[in-house]
C-alpha cells in the first residue's frame, strides 16, 4: 500500500510517498481503508524530529482517519467489515490502510461526510478531555481558547457555546476573528495588536477567565495565570511559545488556581478508550442535531502531504486541513 513516511527530520520536503506493507488486524483491532486523514501540528512536530511516536506505534505520521473497515480482528464485536468510521490512532494515519484499536473508533455522525469525519477524532477528543473532563468547564463560566481559528479552536468554541459557556478567543487577523464570531465566540482578541489579558478583563468586568485552553506554553504562562479568575483552570496542550516559563505560586495560591499540562497521544489505551466513549455519548449527538459541525479548510492529495504541512505552518487556515489518499 502507499503511505507517507518521514525520510529524515526536517522541512516539509522530507515527507515521501512510499510503498509499505499493509497492516493486518490483531486482537481488538480493525483495519480501515482510509477515505481521508486529519493533519495536526503534532505531525509537523514529528516531521521535525521533536515528537516521536509512542513505543510500539507506527513510525508513520497521522493521528486521525476516516474510512471503511476492511478487516476485523479477533474479539471485536461492535464493528463489522463495511462500517464507515473515524478513529484516533497513535501514528500511521498517513496511509491507504490504517490499523486502529476498536475502542478508539467512532461511527461517522449523521449529517457529516465520510471525508470530513477525518477532521473530528483528534480535535474533539482533545477538547472534550481537556476542557470538560479535566478542567470541568461549567455553564455561564468564561472560557478562553488561544488560536481560536485552528482546528482545536473552532471545535472548542462550538462545544463551549453548546454547553452554555461564554467564549473568548485570540487569533491573528480580523478575518479569523470574524469566523470565530460566526461560531459563537463573543470576546475577540487580535493578539498581534491587543493585550488579551486587558481585553478579556475589560469584557468580563474584571472577572477574567475560568478556564483557558492554551497551545502556546511558556510565552503565555504568566499572562494566562494573571487572567485566571478565582478557582480558574489553565490547561496547556502545546508548546508553540516554548517549554520553560516562570510561575508565580503566590498568585496561584491567592486565586486557588490550577495549571494543568496534558496531552492525548501518550495516554494509555484504556484512557483513550474512555475519552472516545465519552465523546460518543456527549458530543456525537451535537453533530447529529446540527449544533456542532466540522470546520474544514480544505484537502490535499496524500501524495502532496508536504503542501498540507506548508499550509498549516503558514497559519492562514481556519479549521482542519485534510489529506485524501
């Protein structure tokens, strides 16, 4: 089968279309014939040599796929050959066929195309596990998501609004902020020209943010903590702005606040299965009634995965970028 491999750590040109051995389903696994593949910043980090796959995972990039089940392994009872699914994988997604743990599969939601479903598993599981399962965002609380026009951001806005929260976002252009507003964000911050701490405080009458979802890391750490409301929760899921920052513990104590750093890919299978099950129970109905929808920027042929990576690195997109075999 054809797959995209990383010839060596480096720029986008190191992504190479190659022939590799097709996977075979083991116990508790299925093989999915891919219809589309979600592109994530984790793939870019892996390509650059900074984010190796977990032990035992495929060395190929790719963390989420959609397609049709072509093989079912021993002990899999809830899925059958021919089922249209999307799924979360530890690696190996950039391929025509992908091995997926059955417990990390989801049916394609009613009203969502098989192709667009590839842009759901990673972002929905990331947002639901961090914003709701970990940070416990509640109705009427103020939620700030940095990078509101990203795949994670566009999903976080929709889910937070659906749950009754007040949503603030940062983004780098008026056009991106306008798209965030269309999805329900009420506080819009142009991070290139505005101070997000000052703007969110002003818009919340000094209250600040109850929950912040951050992909920047060290660069925003002090400001994020400054913006947290009493009993606020900061969840850091990315390090685009560095990994080491200074934390004012006195301010944390005074606010009874929490800083949580977490990821999805490295979690053990049983935790991922629990997250997937929670997403199917709580989020999938929101897709099926039209409350939430996938936001897709566009797609590239798998053979031109380098172009997809360049598009993501340019940061001009809104929502998800996909590959199609």
